[in-house]
C-alpha cells in the first residue's frame, strides 16, 4: 500500500482470543523488526477515515521488555482507536524546551494536571491538559513554538498540517508563541486559562444536553415500530403461490400508495445507480422511489433522514444527489454518498431477510 491512498480504509486485525478466551502473543508481521513500519503505512493511507475491525482490546496485548516496536505501536493504535488521544505511560515525557516547562508549571499552579509530550513516538503534543472530571481525557493540547516548531521542514508543515491533523483527531489546540509569552506572560496565560475554561464549559454543556433515557423519534428503529402493529397474517394460497415464483420476477416494486398523482416522476426520466433503477419524485421530497431491486427481498422505504439510513414500510427510496440540486428541509444538501449509503442499506437488509 505504499503511496496508495483511499478516502476510507477498512482494517481487520485477524488477531483475537481463542475459544478459551486466551490471546496468544503472536502478531505476525508486527513481531518482526520492521513491523512498526508496516503498521505506519497501513494506518496513514486514508484521506478521510480509517475503520478498524478487531476482536482485540488494548489490554489483550502484553508489553514486556522484549516486545517489538511493532507490537507496542499496535497496542498504542488500538488504544487511540477506542478512546482517542493516548499517552505512552502515566509519567510525563521529556519536555522539548525550558519554555514548555515554564508554561506547564504555570498551569499546574492554577490547579491543572499537565502531561508533557502526549502521544506516540514521532507525533506528540507539547502539553496535554487533563480534564478534571475525566482523568483519562484531555481538555486541550497546548503547542509551544519551541524545538519542535523550529525543526519543521516548512511553515506549512509546522503550522497548518500539524494542527489540522490534531484537530481531526478530536484535539482542541491552543498555540503559544514564545515571543508573545515573554513580552507579556500574564496576558498570554490569562488567554490560555480562559480558553481552557470555555472548552471545559462547552464540553459539560454538550454532554448535559444529550438525551439519556428517551431517544428522539429519529433514533427509534422503524422496524420495531412496525413490529408493534402485530404479527403478519398468514399468506393466502394465492399469495403463497406467487411467493414461490418470486425468483422469476422483480421482488421490489414501487408501492402505488406511496406515489400519488402529485408525485409523478420528474421528466419521466429513469436513472440508474449501482445497478438499481430509480426515478425522482416531487421536488422537496427526501427520497426517490426505486424500482425492480432484486436485492431488496421485501418492499421497504429508505430515507436518509438526518443521520443514518432509516427503513420504513412502503416503497424503496433513496436520497436525491447533490448535483441535481436537491435540498433537505433543513437546508443541507444531499451528497452522492448519501444515495450510496441507502442503496447499501437495501442490500444489507436484503441479506438479512434472505438469511445470507
């Protein structure tokens, strides 16, 4: 995969516990001398996100004095994937500069727990400020323009890319320039303390506002709602005969009840996506009816809604794409992958229905 990139990369570790629940400490290429290089290439080829499928937990990997660098890196990566930013140990790393030490001491004097050199080898944050309510998490990272800043290959490398990567990982970053600090340390410290308090308050408000017991209507599983309507009546002999011949005809048709006279296909133009034919309905609707989908198994409606695809009884439907100019009721535009996501959901549910 060297030099080859994709938007999203899926990784399976293939390591895990045996039938007795024991994890053998044998990790293939990771045990080799250059195993860490293979892992580094693998987890840095995705442009948008990497998704890992594993039966391992970080605690399943036992690190000893003889553990290879690759095994250590694998454990660190799994730790990051499960909970975000990690530190190599409970102890502070070695600060890059006296300036970094000075800033850390001032923060500790104000009651904050500060960890130097947070992260893994080769990519560390100068100072990590731990969250007082969640000791394993961090409020923010503080970057000082010390040795690490001066060792960057270019301004672009030092500044924009590094901070963007950290923010994509979920970090809130506050950068302190040594020239500003030495000119007026009290002012710069006050700015930093205010930022930390603001971020802490926003995090508290965010979690307090999240529903804890009653999910919103959009979070409910439509299939569960349909199940509450009662069991499906037994098929009549005529229906059973028709069902036995379903392999000879399309199994998913647009339900007439879902497509009224005011919902005629726009321009009568059929469209095709991933082998599925579909047509648009009245502008402003959040779905388009799909015809003749052999993979659907049953007749459903899929609406992209606000988050994940949702399945309802009726007809099969997918969101309209952005290039056609359709707009959500909230003003957000549909994206092409919205359509693909719903189409994949049709196929996935078809496999569940058919027992594949």
